C-alpha cells in the first residue's frame, strides 16, 4: 500500500482544519446559548473539554467508519493500520490523542514527517497507523466472507 505523499497530506490537513472549524462552530451554538449565566472560568474549561470531545468524536467515528474524513475522501486517501486494516477504537483514540498533543506543541507532530524515515506524522508513528493512497480497494476488514 503506497503511502500518500507529504504534499497531498498537507493539503488535506488544510482542508481538514477548515472543516473542523465548521464542525466546532456548529457544536458551539447550543452551548453558547445555554452558558450565558455560567461562571466564566468554569464555563471556559467546560467549553474546551466539550470542543475536544466533539473533535474526538468526529475524527474517531470517521476513522473507524471507513478510514476517511471528507478531506481524505476528496484527496483519495485513507487511514489504516500498518498492516493495512481498519483502525480499532483504541488505535483511533490513540491517534487522536497523539495528534492533539502534536498540535498543542505547535504542530510538532506534523513537522515530524519531514525527518521521519518513512515520512509519517508523529501521531501515525506512535499509533501504528498510516495514511495511504486510496485506490478504490477495500480494506481487509471490509471484505465479505
């Protein structure tokens, strides 16, 4: 399975950031309407936890459902394990946590791909996943018996 190029993954990452902003903005609307009377410090902390949970749900669900978010589908890529199969819940959650940590460290997890021997993002290296070109093949776990 050929690894998707770094430039292709970077372009999909930009698209992913824009889409995530839209998802989080939509998720914010009911919370902002309800939280007007809450203590500001408590409300801010709860809001941050809520937004991380929304992002985690979005990514983990998409990665588990077929290995693709909308940007990955658009750029014909898929997230798979090193063996080429679909991610299980633990792998998807660990990939999200590692990616979040890399983002919080100024994007270090993504810049890691510039020095990685295989060109993997740090969260992919740590979670045992990779982003491959999706050539229309079905993943091993999706094959009919």
